[in-house]
C-alpha cells in the first residue's frame, strides 16, 4: 500500500474513535521511576480499568513504557509508530497533550 492510503486509513480510524467518543487527552505523563501502580491509578480514575487502552506518546519515555507493559489491557506506543490496526484494536485511545498537539499540526499541514 502506498503512504497516502495508509494515512487515509489512519485518519478514518481516528475519526471513527472520535465519533464514538473513545479518545481522551491527558496532560503529559511524567514519572520519576517506573511505577505500574501510578499508571493503574490513573486508568482507574478514568474508569478505563477494564477497557483495552492505547496510550499514545509523542516521544519514547522509558518510565511510562515500563509502567504500562505490566498491565494486560494497556499498551503504549509512539505517535510516529501508530498504525490503523492498533487504533481499531483499542477500545480507548489516550493521547498525551504533546502527542495531540503534534497530531493536530500534522493534519493541518
């Protein structure tokens, strides 16, 4: 598939999630150390404990990655690496503010 088709599919999948109100934007997640309990608490407060959640980060954050990998229904990925399958496979997409800002700038261009 060429790049334009892939980008269109990604935009379509994001639009579908937006219509279903399955996109959340959070402040940037900054952890001093990898703490699974910190991420679990955040997801619990957002009522996302039992939903398949994809956390989308603007750049690699070792502490967030290590904190999310131990929770079975939560995954984290970089905005640059996101694909249509991951978008559609997740029940809820959680963007950090920085990632959402970058995505908006890319779509505006």
